[in-house]
C-alpha cells in the first residue's frame, strides 16, 4: 500500500488580510521508503510559492540518525518529526 497524504492549512501568510492556502502533498511507496512532496502557497487564487522535492534512498537514511532532525529517537519518529 502506498503513502499519500495531503495537508492543507488556511491562514493569512502574506499579511494582507486575505486568507491564503498552504498545501503539502507527500507521496511514497510506504512511510518506510523515500518520500516526495509538492508544496504550494496560494493567495487570491495565484500560486505565490511552489516547491517540489524528494528524499532518495541515500538521503532517506539520515532519518536513522537522531541528530539529523533532533529530539527524536528512531527512524519513524525522526521522519515523522521532519515531515509533520
């Protein structure tokens, strides 16, 4: 089963008094595998910031080191803290 999570927050990120929408879509084969994400910040229907990224197998292994993220004890807690 795949990992597919969409998180959405609405707030006035730009400080103009209008609510903006922040979205991050995280996908992967499973939470145990490297993940990819797409981040968008929209204001008044316009994309004002967009970023796509991923962790390949090499960089995903950093989650085994609690010092990489800080204040976590194992792969799952470090990866969860980093993404969420």
